[in-house]
């Protein structure tokens, strides 16, 4: 069974610790097995590539590296500040995520 995670693809998040601390970005991909996420424009690394059909010259390519989910916090849709996440049943009897800071439903 896979762990329940508080972050999904497309969420806007803030990095709360590490080299990119305080920076915000959009989640591009979540790896549930490893508990990591790739965030747009954050945790950039330089990857050395051989020449191929995509990059005929090869060389050094900048790309995003995964960040552990424990180092990310979802941004509250109303205040724009980081918030913790809770789950509750909505009026249609469906489990939804909500912001602990404002109490507002997320997506």
C-alpha cells in the first residue's frame, strides 16, 4: 500500500528547508514510492549529456532534481502563505483536502 501524500501534481508549493528554502514553484511530478516531487525551477542540477537526437551537441543541461515531500508545504490559495493540509468529507460525501490555515477547500 502506498503512503497518503499531501501534495499532488499541479499544486503550488514552498520549500521549507534545504538549499532552495523559501522559494515557491509548481509541482511537475510526484514519485509516491520514493516520497519525492519535482518542482518547476527549483533544486536545479547540471547534468552532463552525450550527443543524441534531442541534443546533437551534447554538453551540460540544467534540470530540476526531486525534493523530498517533507521539505515541501502547500501554499494556501487565499493568503498565499504555506499551510498544513487536512482531509474531510464535503457535502457530496467525498474526501477533499483543505487548508488548516484558512479552512478553505483545495481544488
